[in-house]
């Protein structure tokens, strides 16, 4: 019986497609190589190459290439002499898939030969085998329209599979035979149900297509109605003129709002720039009146800082590097004095000057200035290469804005000069304060008298060194 089956498959293989269409032209060499593998009885390799061809056709969306892959896979599975029953059934199914594509391509001779071979395989079953329901009967019961050629091909494929299964069953004992028969009957019922589900799906797809057509008609009707409405509205010339005027007014308002937004943005940018130059109270006065009145402050603390050996540092660094170091250091200074409530006045080269109690009076200006000075020295202690002297003096100053262009807020008075003299007379890494500042600190700071010195244009001055602050909390 196995020999008879082999002859039938050989009959099928002799009727292979004689030509390769445009889609499979690029794969002709691969198909010919698989043919040679089958002819040389290298069925395992032929099977692997056929499956690769099927996957390539599926990915590239080439149905003909996929059909040829199924055709060659079926041949490799059916011709393999050591193939088991499931493998041969898989070969029949592969031929059935290939025949579907060949049918669409109009290759009727190849399809007929495949169908004849499948029917021949199906005809080899025993005479006492119970006849199973065919696909044609199942479809006739479901009252679905289908082509007779496709149904016959399905019947042939199913018949061939049943014949192969029958020969497998004959080799089993009675108990196993009964079990397989029951399983076969259940499989046939499941196949019938599957065909019914497919039929129902097709009917559902048809209904959805009809619904989509109805939706399209509804949209066209709506568009037609809107067209007539728009046409009727076009007759109302007067209303159209009013509408145009209205739109013009709206456009003008939009441009005006856009212009105002740009002006506001520029105004905010100008305000931010002005606040970077002047204190808030002075900037507000300058905006409102166009000038800033100079004011006298009877009690404030001026902090003056200067780097030690700056000329030597400048000689050993490139200008760009030196400016970068100054920028980083002075940015840190700005953050520290702002945190302690002081007002930055200016920087002159490597000198940094700020004041407490200006432009808003503050009774704690001396303490805040000393706290800030100690924190500045602690910051510089961990930085390279700068080391600074810091001097602080408390007393009256005059503050205001001078000039017409490039406004700058500045302070004047003998207090500023004495703070500069104290800084020059101090030691690197220390905070030097005057007697007036030391008296304002009270008992919160430890001050040590460091003698007197002769200040230019001032005379003898006492100087004190602030050793440490007993306050550990940062200012709120």
C-alpha cells in the first residue's frame, strides 16, 4: 500500500508547474535548488529550504512565492520514505494550500493534477471504511455559495488525509482503533463547525460592507445638504458684508492683543534687566518718576573684599580662564550676600563691595554683614586660587543713581573709605572690622583687638578680627 501511495505522489510530482510567473522570477534559482534536493533524496534539507521560501513569500507579500514553497514542502514531506503519518498529512495540507494559489493564477492543469493525486490517495482506503461527510455536504447544509472546484479540491484533500489516517489506524489494535475512530469523528465535526464559523464570518463581513456603504451614502447626503445650505447663505450679501466687517474687527483686535503681548514681554524683560542693575525700591522710583533721588542712611555696614596677589594670579592664567574663575567666584558671592539680606553695589576688578541696611533700613545690618563675610571666607577656603581680605565698617552713607546713561546704584561717604582701609590693613582669610561695627555686634560674635593702624586721609584706626560666630543657623 505504501508503494502504491509513492507511485501516486510521483505522478503528482511529474506535473509540477512548468513556468514561474513574474512574482517568482527572483526566486527561480532557489526553487530549482529545492527541486534538486528532492531529486537527490535530501528531504530534510529540502523541507527546511521550502519553509524558508514560504516565510520569505509571506514577509514580502508574494502569494505565488508562498504557493511554490507549499508545493515544494508537500513534495518533500510525501516523498520522504521515513516520514510518519502526521508528516504525510502535513504534506497533503501543504499541497492543498499551494493548489488554492495556483487556482487563482489560472494554472488549471497543475491544480487538476494535484486534485487527481489527492483523490487517488483518498481512493486507497479500505472498502469497509465508513464514509465521512464531505465538505460539499457540509456547505450544502449551511446554504453557502461556493465554487464547485474549490469544494472538490477540499474534498480531495480531506479524503487524502482520511486515507492516510485510515492506514495508520489499521496498524493499531482494536481499542486504539475505536479511540482513533471516535477522535476522527470528533475532528470531522470540528471541521464542519469550523466551516460553519467561516461561513458566518463571511456573512458578517458582507453585512459590515453593506453598513459601510450605507454610511457612505449618509455622508454624501449630508454633504449635499450642507452644500445647498451654504449656497442659500451665499445669497445674503448684506449679511456677508457685515460678517466681513466683523472679521476685520476681530483680526484687528487679535493683532492688537498680539502687539500688547509683545510689549508686555519686552516690558517684563526690561524690568528684570533693571532689577539686575538697581534695587527694587530704586527701580520702582526710577520707572515712576524717571529719576532716583539720592538718600542718606545714618547707619549701615559697608563690606569691602579684595583678592590677595591678584596680579600674580593674572600673570599665571590665560585671560579667558581668569575671567571664568572670577565669574564663578563672584556668582557665589552674589548668592551669599543675597541670602544674608545685603545689597551688592559693584565690583572693581578683583574688588567686591556690598552694603547692609541700604536701600531699606535694617537694624541688624552689622550682624548680617559679618555673617556674610565669614561665609565668604569659608567659601574661599575651599577654592583655588583666590584668597581675600575683607574689611567692614559701619556708619552713614549717601546712596543713589548718578548719570544719564548706564545707570549704576552707588554709595558715597567716609564710611566707604574706612571699610576700604580696613580691608587693606587686614590679613588674608580674616574678617577685619572697625570699633563702630564691633560695638554693633554685641555678644554674638567673638572679636579680638588687633591694634591700630594709620589710615590714609583718616588717621589712626582701631581694627578688630572676628574669630567666629556663635550662630549656626542660616538666616531665614
